[in-house]
C-alpha cells in the first residue's frame, strides 16, 4: 500500500498527481506527501515544533563557533611547534579527546527533529575540527621546504602514535564516569539522583565514526612521505576497537537503536578524504627533491662580482642559480606540468597522479554532489519508497519487536524516557522500553494534581492503539 502512495512535494502542494489513484488519496481527493518515518526512538518529540529555517540558523551559528575554536586551536599548535616537535603531537591528541565534548555541548543547543539529524550535525563538526587539527594545520604552518624533513615526519609519527595510545588510555580512565560513581554519588540527595550516577557515561556514535575517520585521514594525508603511517593507523584502529568494545559493555550507557545513516555518511567523508590525499600526495611528489638541487633562474645573470666571488671563479654574465623550490609547479592541484630538475620516475609519477586525481575528482563530484542534487529534484515531482523484503500475513500489531510512536522526552538523570501522553489507550508492549510506565508518565495525577483526568489528558497529544481484530 505504501509503495502506491509516495509522491513529490510539488504534486502534493498542487493536489495533482497522475500516478496516484483516487482510492489511494486521502478521503478520496487529497494528495499527501508521504515518507517513511524515522525509528520511534530516534524522534526528538520536544523539537518537532521548530521550523526548518530556524534550525538552519542554529546550525550555522554553532558551525561558526566551531570554526572559531579551530582557529584558536591552530594558534596554540603553532606556538607549541616553536618549542618542541613532540609537544604539538601531544596537544593535538589531547584536544582530539577533549574538544569533541565541547563540540557536543555546542551541538546540543540545536533543535533537531531526529537523533540521526543531531548525529549528522555532530559528525560534520567533529570531522571539521579533527581533520583541521591533525592534518591541515600543521601542513599549513610548516614551511614548504621543511615538509620532507625528519623532524616533520617525526611529528606526524607522534600524532599517529598518540591516537594509538593516548586516546584509548583516556577512554579506559573514564574520568567523568569514575567521578560520578566514586565522588559525586556520595553527595546524592535522593535515590533517584544516586541511580543517575551509575547509569554509565553517555557517548555518541558520531564521535566514534569521527575518531576512526580522523585516524585513517591522517595516514592517507601523509602517506606520500610517511607510508609507515598505514601500519600505525591499523594498530590504532585495532586498539581503539577493543577499547571501545570494553567501554561499551562495561562503562558506557546503552545507546538507543539507530539506523545505518551514519555509516553511509561516513563513506562520503572517507571518499572526500581519499580525494584530499591524492591532491596532497601530488603536491609532495611534485616538490620532492632527491638532493638540495639548484636550478638556473631564467633571464637573470651576475652583474657585479666582488673579490670573494672572483676567487670562486664567478664572473659577470654567469647565470644565477636558486633553490629548485623557487621554480613553482603552479597552483593547479591537478597540474601535469613537470620541471627540469625532476627525475624521469618523478615526472611519470606526477603525470599518473594527475590523471588518477582528475578521474577520482569527477567520480566524487558525481556521487557526492551530483546524485544528491538529482535525487532532490526527482523527489520534488515523484515519491520514492523501496520495500525491504516481502509482506507477510502476520499483522503489524502482532510483531513483538514493533515499537510504537509514543511521545517521550529523554533526560540524563532518568534511566528511562518520560512519557508525554495518556497511556490508558495504548498497548504498552510496543513501547520501546519496559518498566514502571506510570512512574515515568508526565500525564499523571502526581505531576498534575490540580487537574481532572479529562483536563490532564487534553494537555498532551493523544496516542491510541486500535486493535485490528476488533
């Protein structure tokens, strides 16, 4: 039935659709724009009244704040790099563990209709911060002729080793959770407050995806000059996998069920990371000098010679030489141009990377940008729904795993959400959690003692269960 009803925004607005039959229209005449909803536990019921443009304004402001934090962090990294090569790596790893918590607090001010929207916004901000923090900043502040130095490569190695060691250690320490359990719990004023300290440390799946992508991105970004980074990154992912698994089972609170949206979104970021890797690698290869070679400067000759230069055999009219770094390969990231000082192998490598880079750029542009635009235009006129599996004779209401769409509000201090509706007309077996529903129901005499049952029920949106057998 659902596959017969989807239509685009424009036909639904104009109440005209040639491919929807009258029997599938609402009350026989209205064309509705129907979409498959998010999972019940993903819906943020308290944010449903916020308009689209208001949410856009919020997200733009929080992203701007994130950019300011990135700039301040870049200044600190630049200052620490003046004193030591290992100190910036330690600060980068520390900030990668601490500042995502700050980003989470900033993103919490956004009002997203679903948890997937919140996680997507959080993933974008954390990736922006961590990619800039661990790769772009040190690449930009380092002088071009020092990018191939041993000190710089040692700094890259320190960043990856810090991801493999420092980050897992901080996770295992679980400082917020231990603070709650061993210190703050002693000052709890009641049992409910005491229980809240033992629920476990809250965490976000977006942060875990961002950490994984950050480690892979740093290894890709500097793979041209530090191929050993692949092995360190693999070790870091291996260690983080087991540490995260331990924390998930022993230290962290259980997260609500989520779909695979973040996994698909992470693939797009990974493809973008590969594209950036090709651009940066081409830049490294096109500036790679086997020796500190000097190149002749075109059209510049010696005009005056002092006694010291004369003793070295330099005379007026001789050509002037300068570092080959001064011979620019141009600003085009996919430049095929080769220079006189390059070896034949280096010239072939630059050309090969240019061809591969252009090809991959087209693929990424089409897949990440072209297809979403075409999909958006298509959905303006046509609906889209792809059923998974085949329909069976089992009634929807008889499936025990089915979760009902019951308005509820998540709060950190409670182990279960607070129900925001009258549950007397519900089949509570389809609520996404099991417990004392009356105790966690806002529509109760204890919370609103001055109202009659009828007045109290009217304060909340109705939610009813209709038995198909009756």
